[in-house]
C-alpha cells in the first residue's frame, strides 16, 4: 500500500511539472475569467437588481464562481487531458513500462484532479477576496477542501467520459448534457429557493450544488451545522462513488 501511494505520487509530480512549465498561461484563465464574469454580470446587473437572498448580486455570484472553476478545471483535465495522454501521447503506456502500474496511474490522476480543484477554488477565492467578497476571511481555509471534493466528483465524470468516447470531439456531448446543466442550474446564478419544487429536487442531487452551498456558507460566514454536514456527506459520497466507477472503467481501458 505504501509503495502504491509513493508511485502514484510520481504521477502527480509529473503532471505538476508539465503544468508548471506554462504556469502563467495555465493559471491566467482561472484567475481572470471569474473576475470578468463578476464584473460583467455582477457589477453590470447589480444596479438593476434588488439584493439576492440578502446579498448584493456580486456577493451572491462569488461563491459559485469559485466552485465552478474547480468543476471546469477538473472536468477538462480528466476528459481532454486524460484522453490526450492516453490516446495521442501514450504517456500511460510509457508509465506502465516502469514500476508504476494501472492502480498507481488511476490513483495519481484522481489525486491530481482533486489537487487542481483545491488550487483553483482557493486561487479564485483569493482573487474574489480582493474585491471584498469574503465576509470572514478565515473561512477561506475551507475552500481547498470544498474545491478538492468538487474537483474529484467532476473530474471523475470526465474520466468516465474518457472511457465512453470514440474520438475527442465526442467530449462535447458530455460538456453539453452534463457539465453545462450543472453549471447553469446549481444555484450559482440564481437562488434555488425561488424555483419550482420539482426543480429544487433535481438541483439538490447536483454535486456542484453541494459545493456551491458549502462555498456560500464560507463566503458569507453563514454557517449552518446540520446543512453543512449533510452537504459535505453528499459531496464526499459523490466524489467517492464516481471515483470508484471511473477507476473501474479506466482500469479496463488501460489494461486493454
């Protein structure tokens, strides 16, 4: 077991070194896009809107933007990134000629999407905190854990998609019918409490919604122990179950 963790960490280190080579280019969209979206939607619409759930619209948007950044980063890393390494670059074939095995590759990739989710959620939160959108700054230390869980759940969706597609263009289907609905209908842009009952039921089973609610509690310093525990449990359950499904499917793909 110890050797498995050590070898899987080498996969993480390899991914980090590749990512760090163009760190500024890789990190720029992550930091800039949420700020621009906040400026365009938040500051652009706030003068025409009343407060949303007791917060200015910019403050309402901010927590969801941190989570959606973790989601997009993890999904694209685990779908396009994983598929390219597996199919075109033959990175995993090369790894499998070393002491690193299929289990170590899988564990390393899952660690990597979780780490990237944590990095991006925290980085965006720090940027948004510069706009004064974090009510109680110590809660920012919760964001790496929220981002990691969201990243692991959504990254697993990307890994599952990578085992289903027959060519790289088919990832558009997963993006259009899974990731985009999660993005637009997980309580990021409007309060779910105002939606019809059937819609609230659907949204409440979204893994991104669990992360968005936890992020809102952190940003707004509005902690509710019961709800926080429930959301945390559901989000971790999603991350665990989806990771197991992804691991099972990817293992078969790598062995073949």
